[in-house]
C-alpha cells in the first residue's frame, strides 16, 4: 500500500470493467472491484450521491470492503446544488446529511463536494447564508464553475467557515490556487497528463502534505485505466519524497 497519513488520492469512481486487466486483474469479479481499488488507493470520490441518497446497507458494504484509513468523498445531492441552487436548501441538505451520517460516525467520511452548475454566477450573500447551515464538523469543499466566483470576497467567506475551495483543472476553466481551509481538495479533470505534468502535481501535493495539511485529490474517472494508474503513481511519488 502506497500511503501517506494525510494524503488521500483516488479517482471519481471505481466500478469500471474497462480498467481490466491493466488496473483490475482480468478475472476479478466486479463485486471485488472496491476491495482491490482500496488496496492500492486511499480515497474515492463518489458521484452516486449526486442523484441518490445512500442507504445504511450500501454504507455497510463499503465499510466492509475497505480498510480503516480509506476515505469516501461524496458529491452533494443535485437537489441542493442544481435544483435549489443553494437557495432555501435546508430541508434537502438535512436529508442528505442524515443519509451519510453512518459514514461519518464510522470515521470514514471525507469532504462533501458541493459542485455548482456552470451557469450559476457569484452571489456572496447566497453563499454566506448557505454556509451558516453546514455543521462545523462537516468538511465541505466548493467547486465553482463560473469564473465570477473567483474573488477575495468569496475566498474570505470560505475561510470564515473552514470550507475548501476545490481546485479543479478542466479544459474550460482552472480554479486559482487558494487554500481556504485546513485541508485541500483537488480535481484533476484533464483526459491526459504528461510525465512532466504529473511530476508537477506530485510536487504540489507533497508541499501541502509535508506541512501537515490533509490533501484530497481525485483524477477524472475516464473509462480508461490511466486515471487510477496516475493516482497510484502520485501516491507512491509523494510517499517516496516524504520517506
């Protein structure tokens, strides 16, 4: 296992048969994918929660298949971020938080990612009102997909509530590197990363992890095995730097 105590690296999902035989063994049944994934990586970002609420049975199965150091980062439900657009979202927020509470109680919950729709423009008052509803115990990260959100006013609001600015790299938009919480959250969304680019990513995460910051980083799940291999390489590279 390539691990660093405060570095959680993975991909956005794990249930991809096309990752066989490069990442998953050729004859491994899909029911064993998570167990194998968690033997090589330290976290996963779950997109399932964007459209569905978790059940206790699902959470119990996840916990059974993964070691105690493994973390599940969850995408906030779309009712909160896309239907309500944060406005008047207290009831769906409480339903969502209640559904994930067994994961939190087990000490296995990573950050919750609130990914806003690309057409939603900056609204500092709306954000502030929403942040007041988040439990202090919840580690939350916000991915803004409209550049109007990238301002000192927004960054200061996130800092006030210890909420991370999700640093996302996409073809259309790259989030500025601003640390607004006592942990960091990265989404590496390019389809390919060159050797040189992967080296730069490793150095970025190493600097944070070496300072004691908890770091969560996820590669795009693309239906090719490169993403989990990138994640394994990054995890191993940072571990070697910190040895």
